[in-house]
């Protein structure tokens, strides 16, 4: 299933004859962010390895808990598919919940992927979206939740997504648009204080917040700001057609993290 992320050539035992690179394997997880493919690869891997070394369930407090996972899994289940890839799958909680007979996940962190491998039977690999180690047309559905904002080279990344999608394939991306400090505070108040006071969940969130901000701060690299319009334009200029935009305004029943969360469903449009 895997190909060389640089030349897209065939691999024999994870060795590319053309590039003269053998991609290493750790705990059964191949690493495709090596071999001098991109100068920033090592730095990105180190950043995310440090995050997952010191934190678990890193993004669960950002609207990715049970209700959202069930909703998102149903959304993906309505898209006819067998082969699914999650980009930036992290610790694999969403990947485990998503439907699909053949599931793959990629992430820059080996620590995250070890947990993901324990949560499901999905195939996991260290890789980045700008250089995907998959053949053209390999997947029916590709998903990215809270990841598109962190692509280093957005046009290269989306072009790669389109390349690996099968005819009539779908790319489903969740993005978080920028919020003011007041908007972030109001969101947390709605989640934990009013109208339903949830003291245990509030204390748990506050403990994680202290760890993320004080003890072991989480600072993600390469964050870029998008609106629903700018993200749509990005997908469309790289050959994807946006067929549905989901927000709390367009679909009030969707269990999204707040009005700043946007889900874009796009298609290759190829039959």
C-alpha cells in the first residue's frame, strides 16, 4: 500500500531504489518523515513527540469527545467508502470510531501513533500531508480534524489529498477559525458553567489547561488562520468541490465545539 513519499515509486521492504532511501520502522510503525525529504520534518516530529510525551487525550477538550465522534462517524458513514485515511490522527480515538473496512492514520508523532495502534487495527505511519506515502486513488475518504490549519504548505498538502482520492472520493476537513479571548471564555462558560453546571468536568478541564499552559506548554507550529470562505477557496483551487459546509448556524443540531468550528465536505467530482 505504501509508496515513496518523495517520488511516489514502488517500495520493496520500505526501500526506494530511485531515491536510495530505506524508511525505518519502530514498533511496527513506518516513518516517512526521514531521508531529507523536507528540512522541517525533524523539527515538526520533535515538537509533536514532546507534546504527546507529556500529555494524553490532548485534544479531547476541544470538542472532540463522544457526541462529536458519534456525529462525525455518522457523517462519514453516509459517504460510501471502504478505504479511509485520517490525516493527523493523533492518539487515534476518532480513527477507532470511524467506519471503514480499511483504515489508515498518519501523524508526525510516534508517541501518538503507539496509542492509536492500541485503540484500533488501523494501519498507522509517521508522515505529513505535503508528502503522502500512498498511491494515487488509494482512498475513498480522507478526513482531517483540526489539522488543516497546521499544514506547512497548504496547496501542496491539498493537492496531495486530491491525488490519493479515488474517483468520487471525499475530503472532510474540520477547521477552527480564530476567536477573540472573550469568545473563548464565553465558549468555556457554555461548556461547563451555564446553562448546565458541570463542576467535575470543569475541574478536569482546568487541570489539563494548567498542564498545557504552565507545566508543559503546548505550542503547535505553523498555525494559519482560515475562514470558511478562505478554506473553501483553498480546496477549490486545488481541484476539490465543496459540496457541504457545516456550522452551528447551518446545522444547529451538530455537536460542534462552538460557532468558530467549520466542517467542509468536498469531493473530487470525478466519476
